[in-house]
């Protein structure tokens, strides 16, 4: 703990490591007011103890000095000059010198010359001639001044002497300074009891007293004691957001997540929490307590209000909250925004997965391809992305050969990655099996068509032969058969050649037609090769 902790204690603020230096609490007004009374007390004591009476000349000089101190404004320098003149005399009694030093120490304190004030007060204690009650007060002043001077060892020494005197045990401020001195030495264990005593005897229950004990409990990791203290602090100082947050943290460290969340939520609902980081923490708390929907609502509301920044981290959290709440459309919207500002393709990958889960395959393809383009992915992720792309293409169009081949190309790419190889090969085998089944079905259908055409042609030949020998045939059937023969007589010589008949039966083109179809197939193959090259 820094030395500045001590200084802030004097102002009445809660001590903390970030506290700044503050003026000393020992001022001329506090001590000289006592000194003014002291002269009256010395008159009474003169009648009781002649040896403790002030000399006439000393009393006169001290009276004039006190008048200058109490003037408006205080005339410290004039009083100091007068007191210096008095103390330069060698014929002063110990009582006269002690009283003059006591008052001059107060003047130095009023002038903020604390080291000089200390010298005078310590000298008074060394002479040890003043009445007991005045020496006790001077010890107290010395302890405070040493504290101001950041001499914590001497603070502890003199404050303990003061507290050991009868009647001082319930002095809350003395215990407070003693605790702060120990804390300033990072001796929090020794500081604990004085700080607890300070709070016990503090009738006003000042915030600074709570603050010091809170700091000590925190440093000693006394989470249970600190939680109880903070519970009292939020009741006494309900508008201090810091105490609510600290209480929430104390509950959290003790493993009491429910009360940690409830405390933070209460402070938020009271309008105390406006810090973006704490709002984000509250949203995460909702998730931890299985209520991601409210967490998503909170985070989105604060983003729209401009309290929480729409940065990568917060947008990613928002998408996770909506996803856990099964609000898929909202999750996708947040993830889209996050992916656009992410330097890597990881969030586009997750976006693609979300689209796939909601069966939005075309959008999924766009997101997954963006992930590959953005880069920054592991080999494992790249392999998984190609598998997802393949399944997306397959789900979009598995009915056509073109659709199946588009999917197969993605699975073929996935074979390059060890983690996705097995899955990709399974898909490839499945697609190939479909293709093989379709080829077999086509072959069966082709043979069936061929057999049907053979029977049809044979029937027509028989029908025409019957008609030519004068037999009775159906005119419509005969006309259809003659039309079939004319259609098959490609060369127009009045008869159907074996090649012409075979072409009809098998459904295969003649030589000239085959050449034309081969050219078309070559063009298609060239186009596919070019597409592969671009990929």
C-alpha cells in the first residue's frame, strides 16, 4: 500500500491505493484553541502547584502570541517571532519552556511546517514537565504529524502510547490512524484489529472507517468478513456503485454466484451501474445462471443506447447469448456484424455453421467461402469448411448430376485435410453410389426401351407384310407402321438398313450424329476443366 493512504485518511475519504496526498489534520486552530485554555488551566494549577506556574514575563509573551494566532487572519509569523525570542532565553523554567514549545509547535502546524512542529512537540515530551492530560494530547498530535510525514513506524509508536493511556481506548480516530499506519506498511494483519476497533467505536459510522476495513479484509482475502462488511456498506451508502460491485465480487469469490448476480442486477436496476465493462459482466452473469435471453436483451439494449460499444468482443458475446437462447436469427445478425470487423475468417466460419443449422444453405455457402477468403484458419477448420460446403451444395441440389458433382468437388478438397478425410470420403462414396445406381437404372431403362423398339419394329414388319399380301389389318396401325419405316429410312432408298434399324433400337446416333455430339461433349469437358483451374 502506498504512503498516500495515510494522507487520505485525514480527509475522511475511504483509503485506497489510488488515494492522493491530503493536508494534515493537526492545525493551529485545533491545538492553539487548547493552548488558549491551557493558560487558564495553568492559572488554576498555579494555586494548586506553585512549581508549575508560568513566570509573569512568560505568561505575558505567550498571551500576546496567542492573540496574534487567534487574529483574523492569523498572524503566524508575528507569533513565531515572538515565541522564538522567548525560547532564546536561558532562564526559562522547564514548565515555561514546555508551554512555549507547545504553542510554537501549534504555530508551525498552522504554517504547515510539520517537521518543525514535530521537533517542538517531541521536545515537550522529552522535558516531561507538563500535566499528564496535556502530554497525552501532545502524544496524539505527534502521532498524527508523523502520519502526515509518512513516518509510519513513529506513528505506530506514539499512537500506541496514546491508546495505552487510561480513557483513550474508545478513541475511534486514534484506532483509525493506527490501522492506516500499519496498512501503509502493508502490514494488513496488524492493521486488522485497530481497523475493527475504529469501526466499533465510530458513533457516526463514517464511510472512511468502513473503507479502510474493507481494504484490509480484501488484502487478507477474508472474503466472508468482507462480504458481511460490504452488505452493511451498501445499506449505509446505497448510492455508491463501487460498494455494490465490490460486494458482487466478494460473493463471486466465495462461490456464491447467485448473490453475486443479484447484487449486480440490483445496482443496475437502480441506475447505479453505467460502466460498459460491468454491464457486459452482468450480461455474462445471465448466461452463467441459464438465462441467456435476458443477457442478450440487456446487452443489445445497451448497445443500441450507445453505452456498450459494438466492438468485436461484445458482438461476439451477443451472438453467443442469442444462440444459447435459441434466438437463431438474432444470433446470426450479431455474428454477421462481428464477422465483418474480425481480422480472421473464424467468425465467418461460425456464421456459416449457424446458417447451415437453420438450413439457409446458400447464405451458408457465402459465409463459408468468405471465411476461406479472410484466412487465419487452422487446417482443421479448413477441412471442416469444405465438408460443410459439400453438404450445402448437396442439400441445395442433389437431384441433378451437376448439383451432385458440385458437392463432390468440395468433398474432394476436404480429402486434403486429415481431420475431415474420413467424412469427406464417406460423402464421396455416397455420391458415387448414387451415380452408379443412376447409371444402372439408365442402363436397365435403355435395354427395356431397346427391347420394346425391337418388338415394335418386328410387329410393324409383320403388319406391313400381311397388308402387302392382302391380309386384313387395322388402317391406323398400318399407317403408324409405314410412318415408322419412313422415319427409319434415313437415306431414303425405300428400305431400312441394318445400321438404321440398330440406331433406332439402341437409341444411339448414326456416325454423323455421333460426331456432332462428341464435339458438344468436348466443349462441356473443356468448360469443366477451366472451372477446376479457377478454383
